């Protein structure tokens, strides 16, 4: 990947190649190179300095001590560390190769969680298959540091959820047949207790245990945006749908039992904007809880069930709000700098709420707020290798796509020491159901500060956070619309005197890489270079080769005849 980045840099900032007598990066034996100039070692060396930064992601509270687990990288892999109090030194607990998964916008789940009964063990997920995302479960013993596998390493296991009494976890796994993601329960202290709960087919996941431990809230995912919440009896596997299965399709997520088990709280885009809803288990009647004016990213109920913490969508940033569930009025909280919050976790037996906070100045650190006293505490202080205050503040930009749809993105301008029209890197996120927000640029600050490259992060149609209509606007035969959004952005760039329309790089991972490749064909003479990471190059091949449980999910997005329907409607190559 480093070689691809360096090659893209050369293509974007240079009109001629030539590394002269400089030391160059040797070409790995496994890489085939055709027509690419030698890459100076100095580029990789300078880029490495900007990559020397750290962050900390909140993972879990200890159930009986004021301690937290965090996920951070010291060396090559992300590992679990213990922090024994605010500002105290971290102690590395895991030394795994590869490491433990990191939370992302697409997968904001915890890497590990303690047994609530005593905190002597925690369960973690990791991919021990060499990058196939076949996550399996492991038990970590705190007194000894021993790590014990709990299930088949080839199975795709979901995030485990502890019963409130501890001892038992519930999780999804494909271990029955490698296709369906069924619901299992297990005592991690004795993996032989694992058993499948009921009969299911397709894609399921666990959300919560009832307070008495007799039932689960489970999620059936017809697609990433159409889901059903079920109540499942742990003993018999019998299940009852709690959310509507007819009428207008809606997504239901983040389901949590109330403290008395009589109600369920969940996120839903029912009616358009994503809000928190409360449903009665007995009747299935649902009413909104959060304000219609606020879109909600996520929420968690306090341990006593009297309060609810929410992350509110403020466009390119987020806010944390805590509601008193008795009055539905927000509690006063200390202000934070502008940024993005994630991983909300309440400390057991208290009213202290912790979360990860990221901004343009930091990739992320852990903070907590005492919701009774209104005090803010910073737990971690991660180092950064570059001061982003040296660069202009990012800007939200908007443009019209070729079919008139209004699209937005975030523009990071390069250092003001560069003059003249600047080359542009367009970075397309994956998903498609993901979203870019204002954030710390990390090693990309090298492009901004050393090479004078502007970077734009578009949220093309299909991105979440802009309403269900926008999210579904790229489905099936409408896939070409997302490419039109890129074309509209190229038109916008051409109107900006400080941006160079003749030097544009398209890049992205996964679906973003697919979109970059497709847009580079349609707008071939307007793109200088493309860099695609783990990109889909053929939607039919992708659907044929992905897991069977994933196929049904993705057909809602891409369509049953994704390749042929799309190719028949491909846009003509634009010539300017």
C-alpha cells in the first residue's frame, strides 16, 4: 500500500518522472510494475513522519473498579490496554498477531467486554485467519493473562453480549453451516456449554439480554437498512417480532431492554429521520422518545435505567446529550470542542459516562463525564506528530449532481505557503452506507502541508445521515447516480480558481475503490490517476463470491442483476 500511495503522489504532483540519483524504493518481488517511474525513498521517509501519531478508543469499563480498557497501537498491531485511572499510564494486556479489531464508522463495536459479575475475565474478538474477517471469540483471564479460544476460528462470530448477571454471553456465529448467522449462548468459563438458540436462517445479530436473563433482543437483517427486532426465548428459541414487518420499510437498530424489561428502546429511521423509539413488549406499540429535530447516531441507557445518553448528528460533527427518561429533558453537560463522539459506555453502578472523542486535532482520546456533577475528565493523552492548526480549517462544500441532486462533502485545503491552482485528491468512502465527517487527517496531513494537495471527502448518494431517500438513491439500477455525483464534483472543482481541474486523483477503499474505478472510466480525460484499495471490480463476481448470508443483504443494495442492469445504463464517457 505504501508503494501505491507514493506512486499516486508522483502522478498527482509531477508532470515528469525522474528520480535522478536519489535512493529509490525497491520494487517487491510480488509487485508487477509497468511504466511507473522510480519512487524516491525521501517521499516514503517524509510520509512516515506524519504517520507517527497515536490514538485511544474506549473499549470497556471494569465492572467494579474505576478502570477502563482501551484499544491503541504501539508497534504494528492494535492491542487491548488497561488504564488504571484518568491520565495514568496504560498497561498492555494483549500481544496478538494480528491484533484486535479497531472500531470504525462502519463497525463501531467494542473490541472486548468484561464479565459483569466480577471482572476477572473479558471476552474479545479477533481475526486469526489472516485477514478473511473470520472473527472468533477468546477469553482473557485477568490474573494470569492467559487467552483461550472459545469457538471455531473459521466461523464468523459477532460481538458478544453479556447477560446482566454475568457468566453467559450471547453472540451470532456461522459455525452451524458456514452460511447462516445463527444465535448462540455460552458460558465463556466453559466453552462446551455453547448451544444454538432456536432455528434461524439468514443474517441475525444479538442486541441485548432481558433483565432476568430469560430472553434476548435479536436483529434480523434483510439488508443494512431494512431490519426487524425480535424477542427470542433463551430456553426454547421461540421468537416474537417486536417491530412492524409490513408497511414502509425501516431500519431498527441498537435495541435495549428497559430496566423492568417491559419496554424496548431502539433507533429507527421510521418516518425519515433517525430517532430513538420506545416500544411496549406486550403490545408492540412504538412511540418516539428523542426530538424530531435531532438525528441520533447511537444511544445507551444508564445502569439504573433512568437516563439515556445519545450521540446527536450535527452534520459534520456530533454532540452528546443525556436525557432524563422521566421528564425527557436534557441534563446540563460540560461543553466539548467541536468533534465526533463514539463508543458511549456507562460505568456500571454509577452515572459516569465515557466515550471516545476525535477532532481535527486528534485521532481520538477517551473522556468521561459525571452526569450528576457535570464534570468532564480526560483519561488518555495520545501523541500527535503534526499540529493541524498550521492548516486552514476544513470547509463543508455542496454541489449539484448531473441529475440535480444536492450533494455535500468536506474540503481540506493545503497550506497557504503553496500558490497557484492546487491538485486535488477525491477520497470516496466505502459502504456505501458510511459517511465522512470533519476529522483528524493523520498521515494525509503530509499531502496538505508538504505537497500542497487539496483533499475532498464527498458524501455521495448512498451515504447515511442525509435521510432514507438519499441513502436509497443509489440502489439497484440507480447505481449510476453515485457516479454522476462524482461528475458533479469534478464540475465544481473546475469552477474553483485555487483548484487544478487537470490534476485530480480518485481514491477509495472497498466500495469507495469500486466507485473510483467506475468514475475514472466515465470521466477518463478528467482524472490524472486512480488508487483503489480492496475494491470490487465486478458486482456480479462480488455477489457470487461473498458469503451466502451476505448475498441476500447486498442484493437489496446492488440488485439481483447488478452487473447487467448497471452496464446497460452506463453513462457515456464525458469529454470536455
